[in-house]
């Protein structure tokens, strides 16, 4: 199986919207606020902005990252493709494109928090969720390329 990263195309919107909808449905703690059609439209907008990079395994789109400058807006991997290094590959690509990255994840999403901490992100802030659409407590994580160099005093 060959994994390749590429810019998302408009024809990917349906596949990526389905990955997003599947992820929401898989997390019982997360309210389903949008239909699959709305998820597809949202993804189409992000593709039009040039924010999305996909990971494709052979002919199957298996995950994507939406990057708005230093802000990771979304990172999702198809359920059947999880734990195969796809999220890590997308995240490492984003790190190669930036000196600093930031993202928000839900407090209830312990798996995501473990994943980001394992990839060098540190917690920067917590909120009660009053500022996000879902109304769920969330956590901001930040990664800096030079953070590993700060501990090396030579």
C-alpha cells in the first residue's frame, strides 16, 4: 500500500465529508450538529480555500488535514484506516510547513490529546466550551519547531 499526500481536489469533498461525519458519529460525547450534506459543503469550502491536504492509500482517500496558516482546523482519518500512521504522516507534513502550529481539541477526546502530546504539542489553554459551536470544554495545544532546541544548551 502506497501512502501519498496531495492537495485536495473538489472531487474529494464527498469522501472527506463522509470521513468527518463518520468521526462525529463514532464519538458519542460529541453532538451531531450537521448533516452529512452540510459536512460535505463545509469540506468543499475548505478545499476552495486551499487548506486541505489528503493522504491517499493507493486509490483510497484515507485522511486529511485542514491547515489555515499555523492553525490546524481539522485532522481526521477514516475509521478503518486508523492506527496506520496516516494521522502522524499528515501532522509531520504540517510541521514541515511551519515554525509553529496550534489546534483545539475537545477535553473529552482523550485519544486526540494523547496523539498530539506524543507529537510534541503542549497544552496552552482550556475553556469551558462557551466559545465553540458544540458547547463542549476544549483544550488548545501548541507546537513550536524550536521547542526541542531550547533544551539543548550545548
